[in-house]
C-alpha cells in the first residue's frame, strides 16, 4: 500500500482546504512533519486514519471532535486520501456527522456521515461505493489490514510506542489477539471446557441410571422371593439357588455384587417359569379332550335334528306335486305358441299402418287442388308437372337476384349523386381560398418587417434586468452589513477596553507580588538554616511583607482573565474586520448606486421588457401564421387538382350505374308476371311444386302399405298350417309374457331339484343314524366340562405369562444395567482424557505454566516479533540491549506466557522494560513496533507497505542515539518506501530537508506548507 495525496478541509485545526502530496517525497524517501505544539501535526495522520477507517486513534473512547472548531455553519468538512493497492489507484472521501443550516427555514439540521470510494480508470475516476458501510466493506478487502493492524504497521501514532512494550500480560494478549485474530483458539478452549462439563454431566447421569435399574431389579427379585416363600411355606425342598442373596453386613456392595445377586434371582424366576409352562401344557391337554367330546356330541345332536326336519320337508314337497304338473303343462303350451308370436305381430303392425297412409294420400291431393293443380290422376302426369315447375323456378330465381340488386343499385346511384354534389362544393371552396392567399401574405410580410427587432430588444432588457437584480441584492446586503459592521466595531472597542483593564489588573498583581517577594522569602527563613538566596545561616534583618500579599491563585486567575480577554478581543477584531470586508465587497458589487435608484431603474427596465416580450411573442405568432398560410396554399392547390380528377371519374361512373339499373328493371318486370314482386311469384311456384311432390310421396307410401298387409297375412296362414293351433285366436290365448314364462320354469325346476335333494339327504341320515333314537341327545354335560377345562388353561397361562414377564423384565434390567455399567466405565475414561486436555488448554493443573491455548499460540507469534525487533534494536543500542520473550510464571497466580524482558549485555542480566530510561524505552518500543509491523504484514498475506509514519518520541534521545535511530529509519526507505516522521527535535530539521510544515495562523486555523529536498535545493 502506498499513499499519494491527502486533502483536509474543515478537519481538526484546518479550515481552508489543505493538501499534502506524498508523491513529492518519493525521491527523498523520508520526510519530516514539523510545527509548533498544537499546530496540528498529528491531525495530518488523523486525517489519513479517518479517511481509510472512519475513526481516529486519539479519540478512542472519547468524543470524536473531527470537525474543525473554526468552521462556520456553512463550511464543509471533508477528508480525501488517494492511495495505491492491488495494482490500482483508489480515492476515498469522508465527511463526519455535523450540524449545518437547514436548506429551507431557520435552524440547523444534522448532516450525516458520508463516504465515497472511487477507482482511477482509463476514462477517469469511477465510483465504486457511495455509502459508509459499503465503503468500509470494500476497503477491508483492498487494504487487507484492520484499523488496529494499520496503527501498528503503518501509522505508529503518538503515545502508542511504549504501550505494547510496557503492557501487562493481559493487555498484550488483547492487542495481539486483535492483530493476529486468535480469538478462535480461545473459543476452541471454551468449547473443549464445555465438552468436559457435558462429559461429567453424562457420566453422572449414566451412573444414576445404572443404579436406578439395579434398584428396580432388586425390588422385583425380593418381591418374587417373598411370594415364593409364602407359596412354599410347607415345602422342604427349595428351588435351586434360593439361599443365594446379597450380604446383610460388611461394606456396601458394589454395582457388580448387586448385579450378581440379581442374576441369581433371575435364575430362580426362570425355574418358576418352566414349572408354570408344564402346568399350562397339562391343562391344554385336558381342554383338548373336553373339546373333542363336545364336538362328537354336537355332531350327533345336529344329525338327529336334521333327520326330523328332512322328513317333514319331504312330506310337504310330495303334497305339492299336482300343482307343479299343471304349471309344467301351461309352460309347454306357451313355449309352442311363442314360435308364432312374430308372424302375428307383423300382421298387426301392417294393418295398423294402412289407414294413416290412405288419409295422407287424400290430404295431399286436396292440398294440390287448392293450389290450382288438378288432373293429377296418374303417376306420369305428376312427374311431368314436377319437371315443368322446377324449370320455371330456375328462371324466377335469376330474376329474384336482379330484383334484390335493383334496390342496392338505386341507393348507390343516389349516394354517388350526393358525393358528386359534395365534390363540386369542395372544389368551389378551395378555389375561393386560393384567391384570398396573396392579399393575406402581403399583410403578414408588412407586420413582420415592423417587428423585426423585437427579439434583440427583449434580450437586451432581460440582461439589464438581471444585472440590476444582482446590484439591488448587493445593495440590500450592503445596507444590512452596514448595521453589522457598526455593531462589530462597537463590540471591538468594548473588547479592547476590557482587554486593557484585564492587562492592567494582571500587571498590578505582578508588581504587588514582586514588591512582596522579599517578605515571602523572609517568612520562609529558619534560624540556623541557609538562606535560599545568599546561603547565609544568619538572618540579621529580614524584610517585612505587605499586609495583603498576592497569592499564586490570584495571579493565575488574573492571567486567565487576561488570556480570555485577549481571545475575546481577537475574536471581536476578526469579526469587525470580516464585517467591514463583507460590507465593502457588497457595496462594490452594488456599483455605487442606492437601493432606491436601483429599484426605479428596475421598474423602467421591466416596462421595456414587457413591451419587448409582447412584440417578440407577436412576431413569433405572425411568423408561424405566415408559414401556416404558405403550407395551406400548397395544400389547397394540390386539393384543387385532386378534386378535378375526382369529379370527372364520378360523373362517368354515375352514367354507367344508371344504364345497368334500367336493364335489370326490365328483366324483373318480365319475371314478375301478374304478381306484385318476383319473390311472390317464386313463393307461389315453390308451393305448387311442393304440393305435387307431396301427392307423389303419399301415393307411393299407400301402395307400399297395401302390399305389406297382403304379405304379412300370407306368411301367418303358412305357419298356422304347420302348427298345432287351429287359428290365430288360439295362439294369442296360449301366449305368455317372458316374465310369466320364467316364473313357471323356475317353479317347476326348483320343485324337482328340491324333491330329489331332500330324498337323497334323508337316505344318508337314515343310514348314519340306524341305532340312534329319534329324540336328540342332551348337550349340557359336555358344555360344562369344556368350560371347566378352559378355565384351568386360562389360569395356568396367566400364571406362566406373569412369571415369564417378570423374569424377562428382570433379566432385561440386569442386561441394561450391565451394559450401562460398561458404558459408565468407558465414559469415565473418556471424561478423564477430556478433563485433562480441557484443564491444560485453559491454563489449569496439570498446566504448570498457566498458559491458555490462545496464549501459547500468541507466544509463538511474540517470539517472531522479538526476533524481528532485535535486528534493529541491536543496531540502535550499539549491541547493548536485546528483547527476550519469557513465559515465567506471574505473581499471585496471574496469567503468564506473554512476558517481555530486556537483556542488558553490559551486566549480563535480564531486567524488566520498565527499568529503561525514556530514550531507551523509545528505542526498544520503536524496534518492537517495527518488528510487530513486519510480522503482522507477513500474516496479512505479504502486503507491501510503501508508506510508514512515526509520531513523536525522538526528543528523548541524545545526539548519538538519535543518529542511530535515524540510520534505522533511513534503512526503512529502501525499496521505494516513504517514511514520514513527526518530531520537535531541531537537529532533525537539518537532517531531513523534505518537510511538511504545519503552522497556526494569527486568526487560529492552521495551514500546511510542503517542501521537498529538490525544492529546497532550487531555493
């Protein structure tokens, strides 16, 4: 990163825009920023830091007084820095938050913090970001350094050199953490400590769970043993392992001992489960035997009941035989008649269709006769008449089209006549307008000539009005400033009087103090002790002081009043001078004329301007009218020519249309005959033809129906002759509907099938029950036996299930407890490892150095910083001093690991940095800061640093040590680096001819003047 240019305006002690061109020092490589105390040397570096990061190191934790106190409400505050990074040139501009006047109304409003970032492209400066948050985000990527890193590696600010060298372990850790971003290691240690706590909590929870499982298992085993003891009270042979159990005295049993006791209890419970299973199987066999006997008895009883019912059903079926035979006969006759159903229905349909056909034929003939069509007795006559009417209709249809078109032709003729009349009228109007054009054009030309100078007069009057307004505004301001000037002059006189009185009061006090000085010295004399003035131990005639001595407080107060009066006098004088200058400037802008004269002059100009504007407006209007007149003349000429062609075409087309109308009208008259219209005659001819065709269709249909009746009767007689029926009426009597036939068929078939099946089943039952009585046997005894056997099975199953569930549950508890015990052991081992590692990383035992993980990492960084710093400290201290990193334990249990000490080669002993003198502290701090800069730069991605600033501290060095320090700084500028140094040391002004001089003006604001070595040589 390399700085090129800095601009400050309204910032710190600077009011007017000040510029520092860092590129001018590129050849020198090192330059001095010099000036009196308070002039604003450090504010130059503040401006650089503020532009890049929006903050100033001197105001950390305090009010940020960035805006200059010399600024008025309308004065701007901006800081601009141009720098190079990443191979490109950038420009950042910032403005802090401050109060400014409202744009409308009175009072002030807050101007927000503003920032802008630009990059230099081939076409010039191009905007990159325009909001403070966006500018900060881009600068983070471009610079690659945080503000803390920037202050440690580029801008080594005042009072920050010794901060890192003399810091305590915790303070140094906080600074290194910010520079190297090692907070993640602290987070690692915290995360591991959380893991230790979670492992301890889990270990405790697992142990509690295992103990709970063992307790529950022991309670269940104890309950089982108690129940068995009650059941076996009279039995001399206990089950296996019944005597085993937990000891009743001695040390408390372990989890493993208790688990062994539970396992032995499980073995006893499983023995009981096996016994209950045997009892359950015995009960099941008894139930199976009872169920078999019940099934046999139930089957015999069912067959006895079925045999009785089958006998009764067979008797009923045999009694219904006569009815079924009658139905069988009826079904046979209906089936034979069904073959003759189709011929009968065909005859009926043919006979029903004949009367309607006869009526339709008679109606068609009557309708044709009503239309005038008679003599249509034969089919040949009907066909001939149909053809004649069809031919005549074709001719009438052609005439009908002409009749329809005739009305449209007449309407078209009338419309064309109207259009022709309109065209004639428009042609006459155009001709009249063309005749009026020459006279109107001459009148407009004459008026335009009269108004030719209107625009020039209007522009001249406008310019004069603007000039008068400017002078009038200046004259009004001069009147207002005259009052302010008089007020400021009066205030300056008053402040001068006050200053004179304050100076006289202060001088008087000083004179009184000097007059009473001898008395004060005499008052301090003690017999036998030397005098502070002459050294004598004898005081023969001490002076007597005044009764009213002047104290230091009174002199200090008088001096403060004098200084305040001096400042007020200066401010009043400046204000008077500023108001006088402003009044003189305003009077000069007014041109020496009064407000009344300027207002009269403005009124005259306003009248001239109004007349000129009216004439100019009329001229523009007349010019537009002339252009429109010429355009209308050309348009009317073209229109007149077009209308002439249109009239000739319209007259010819109208004559042709009238001739076509006469031809069509003659053809329509011929086709209409005696009817009012051709359409009426066409309607009459179509009705006659339709009547003739209706007669043809009706006669043909009647003949077809007659043939159908004859054919149907012949077919019926033929099938009757081959059947068993005498005539058609007998067939109709024998016919049955399909549903009735299906019912008869179902009744006969069902009766026959049921009768046969019943007889077969009864025969089977009689064969199986040859020796069985007719009355069914009693089933109650076998049912009772089944109930008793089932109850015994359920009781045995319940006993077995309860014993098995208890044994399974206790075994599951024992297995879970055993697995949990193993898990607890593993967790205990894991917890021990995690706890030891967490304590070590947190600086607790067994960590004897009390170094946290983050401190350990930072200690390695600190060692690199010390190595880099010693390369320069060795040279600057002539080989006497070297920095050393120490991880010795701090006192009273404080954190350690980041200590620094000084190895003194003259004594061969190490001593704390606080023991160094002021100059030695500065050299060690400078070397450490430069070493820190190199390491931080390497950690930030190898950023190239082409500009470096060092603020103050050289005044504490003797000439020889200063020379060594200057040689070190001279080495820093190698490779194109530029180093800026802030110092009051006079000898440095001679050694560094390239200088930036910051000077406070008599009015208060500071200014910057810049000299490079080359410029100084030319001077």
